[in-house]
């Protein structure tokens, strides 16, 4: 399984720290015990070392078990969902092939980016199924509970990886279902309760680590995910008219240290404030370069959409589906398109967008084929009459 080398090193240290202290999110480098000073999301640094400790396996095997297990579960749950949506064998086959190819693509990308794939591939077909079913029951509430749980859980694996799906199912259900006020309240409650469980669990573990660090270690962890750093480096996508930016973490640090030599990535708040100002300066002073960069990234995203929605894109132009389904996909695609637009449109950052495009392709191809067959048999019946 592909995983960034820095993440692998932190996972090894987290496992060593867990075995030495019994506390998650504590690293041990062979000499020193330190809090887990990583700017990634905390989920893998809690779960994967626990798998290694529980099963007594090396960290690489635990990484493989976690990520391949995630992809396998998503593949089968997604396929079952599409089989619920469609009864025709040809429709089911199209969905199976598309999901299989998407799963292969996601596994090639690997790492924490699989969280995008998991959320989109696992929940989208079931959301469409319940929107079509238009029947309120306990299974619908159970789906909302698990949707909330998974979206919240995978937020700790990759930040906001499930938020596009949440927007998708909320808009789709609101525009598709006619529920009583009591039923809406029950639905919202199921979603909130499911979402709360990972939040409470992960924060409890983090607070345990924080408490240990305050009492026993010279420094305490800082739970911050860099944001403006990634946007600044995203301007390194184009070399033409580029004001000297390359897509490299060191480039961001070097720029910040030109302004304040004492700042570093470890001082997240101070660093982010400086880099935010640099981003604003680029937009103001190099607006032509900014516009070129945005349109270049949009071109890459459109290429991804054509590749993964493929025939579905052209059939969607010929046969319009229900407006709310189209708009639900537009909302999800727009959200997942923000990540590569703000940073770099590499496949890993675009995996949420790619997964959504694949789901849209499945729906559009199957709907288009149904309309073509309907028109064919209608013309045949007219001719016979």
C-alpha cells in the first residue's frame, strides 16, 4: 500500500510510543518520548498502531490491513447498494465494472486519500436507493446513523473527506422525501448521534495524550491542520508567470522565514498567518497568474470528469435526469473539486471528485440506456401498429 514516507515514519514512532507508554499519539524515536507532532489528521496515528499492538504485527502489515480492508468493505457495500438501485442485470453489470475500476484506481493512489473513495463509493448508491424508495422506516434511520458515523469517522482519516457526500444526501433527501416534522426530527437525530460517536471517541483519545504530554513531557501537541500552506504551494502548479513558487513544503517555510526567521511549521498559527497574507498578496498583485492557474486546474478536473463519467457525460446531455439528482451531484462534485483547485489537481487530491464523477457516470449511463431502449421499443410498437 502506497503511503507517504513521513506518515510511515510517524506511524512507526507512534507504535513504539504506544508500546512504551500505553498512550496513543505519543511517539518514541528510540531515545526520546514526544507527543505526536504531525500536521496530518490524527485518525491513522490512533488506529493503525492499535492494530499493530492488538495483532502483534509490523506497522506495514497494519497499514495494509487497514487500507485494503477499507477498500474491500467499500467495494462490496457499494456494489450491494447499486444492486438495490437497479434490478436489470445490464445496469448492475455497468455499476459493477465502474466500481471495480474505481476501486483499482483508488488502491493505486492509496494512503489516507482512500477516505474520499470510501465515503463516496459506500454511501452514494444507498442514498440514491432511499431517495427512490421514498419510504420512511427504521432501515432509513439506520442508514442515516451509519452515514453520520462514517462521514465523521473518515474526517479524522482525511479532513472533510465525507462532507461532499453529506451535502449530497441532505439535498437529495430534502428534495425527494415528503416526511412529517417528527420523521425529519428523527432523521436529523439519527445523523447527529452517528456523527457524535467518532467525535467523542477521537477527542477523548487526543485529550488523554494531551494530558500525558502536559504532565510528563517537555512539550505538548498542537492539534492544527495547515490550510493556507497548501493553498500557497498550489500556486506552484503553473511555471508560466509564476512568481517563484514551487510545490514543495520547504518553499512555504522559506517564504515565511523571509518575513519572520523564527517561524516554522511547528508554530502553526504564526506560520499560517504569514502564509495567508502571502496568498492574498498573490491574488492582488498577480491576478492574471491567479486566473490562469484556476483555469488550468479546472481543465485538469474536466479531463478527470470526462475520463471517469465517460459515456455518462454525453448521455446526460441527451437525457436529462431529475433536476434534484443532477443538482445533488453538482453540489458534491463542486465541493470535492475545491481540494484540487485550492492545491494541486493530482489524482490523490482529486479522488473525491473522481469518485463522484464515477457515480455520476453509472447513473447517467444506466438512465441513458433505459431511455434509448424505451424509445426503441416505442418506435417498434408504433411501426407495428
